[in-house]
């Protein structure tokens, strides 16, 4: 793990009204150019006024509060729904999102203050709803680890969604927190196909290593589920590919398995389709069919596609459970169009915590609040 000495640091000072100003007050931003294991990344250190954000009720998410200590994500997943949030900072949705990471360096202190406030209700907090709390930056800044410690000490329930095996570093603080409050994790594992993984999620740990992380987290006594997310048309949606993920995750003891089809909101759609044209132009007709409706471009695939995936993956989960002689796991498919809670209720299962693809928050929530 690199220390601060592995980065070259310079003070970024611009006039607040400069045309290329990234933040409201540039004097409060410190820019670090990564070297060593962080080579190719730039870290923009900022001090946030608040870190626990309330989710707008209109978003219809199964959680009311989130923490995102980082903005941008070095995992570089081509379909990431959060890419357009970088535009609020004057950065682009492509390489800037992957390489220019905003770090709320005071996040631990702010969370400690906010949960200690008499106004705080102690509500469940979801982490990993915007960008991954265990991306590469966490190896340097340790913000997620610090936040877990604060929430555990405050007996405040929380959940974490990640694609990174770095979460295993924090098994000690996660176990300590789980002894005091409700803690749940989910690992996102969209495919075990190494070729697809390298093509679409180049900054993430190998998917088979994530499966092993699921096993280790559950063995430690912390409930950990899996989101097969996203299921990508033409790339990771074949029966053999889906069955491989299901069998591995059932074998690893996943507490729940959720299937989430790819969806492409404005901003992400343009980025992804440009990537697809460069890498798999043969799939463009399929995407034109799936993501075009009566009134033009649509963000979500037809509901029939989601329902078919639900039936297919659910059948695979049940088959794997029968072969393993184990218990029934929670399973849900999220079409991304607001049906999640209805589907969960119909299956009589508890929500396996937040889906990775939540609607971007409005600009006022996305502000850094410097």
C-alpha cells in the first residue's frame, strides 16, 4: 500500500470565477498525481460540509440515506450509471470519471459529527450507491474503514455494495460493527467470463476472487449477498454464463442472489454505445432494439426481458440449491423501472439491500458542499 510519499503534491489555486474552475472555491482543493500503484490517477482532495446525504423520496429507493466518500471511480466499468455526475464538476463522463477521483478527506470526521447530532435518527445508511467505497483510492485514504468504525461505535445500521476484494481488509472492523448493529454486504459479480470482465470492468478485481470474498465474509458471520449486475445483452447473458455465476455464488454461501439487467440512462447511454461501436459493433442492432421505444430512446429494456431473466436466474438458483442440498436464498430481478419493491413483496422476501444502479441524485445533492 503506497504512502503519501508515493504521490507528488501541488496546491491547485485558481480564481473562483476562472472558466476552467472545477469547484466553487478552488483554493480548498488539493490535487495529488498518483505514482506507483496509483499511477494514472489524480486525486482531488476536498473538505465536505456534509457526508450523510438524504435520498429524495421520489427516487423510490429502499434506503433513505447514503454515504459516498469518493466521486468518480477507478473501476472504470463502461456502463456505470454514475458517470454523468462528473459533469456537475466540469469533468467528462469518460476518462475523467475513471481517473480523476474526488476524495472527501474529512469524511470520517463529518460522519462522526453527523451521527452524534441530536437531529440524527440512527437510520440505515447505504454505501456504494454512487461509486465504489473500495475502489483504489480507499487503499490510500482509508475513509471507508474509518466510516465503518464510526458507524459501528454509534450502533448505526449500514450496508455496503462493492466490486472489490479490498473489503476483506476490513473484516475486523466489519465484524466488530456487526456485533453492535445490523451490517450487510453485497458483492457485485456480473460475470465469471474473464474476457468479458477485462473488456467491461478493467479496474475491478477478478470476479472469481470476488466469489471467494463472498465466502470469507459469510464465514466471518456477516451476511453477504451477490448482485449479478449488470446482465449485459450479448456479452454476459447466455445461459452458460449466468449459470456459472449462480453456481459459484450458491457454492460460496451467498445470502441472496439478485439479477439486474443493464440499463442506460441519458449520458451513460451515449458513452456506452460509443464504446460498444468501437469494441463490439456487431451488437449495435441488438441494443437499438432493446433500448428504443415508441417515443425514441429508452433507458430500460422491455419488461418482458427483465421477467424472462428473472425466471431464468431464479430457476438456476433453485437448481443449484437443490444440488447443494442447502436452504432457499432470497432472489429478485430489478428491471430498473420502479418494480423492485413489488417484485420483492410478491416473492415474500426481504430486500437484499441497495441495487447498484440507483438514479443519480439531483444537482443540489451531488454538490460537494465545500
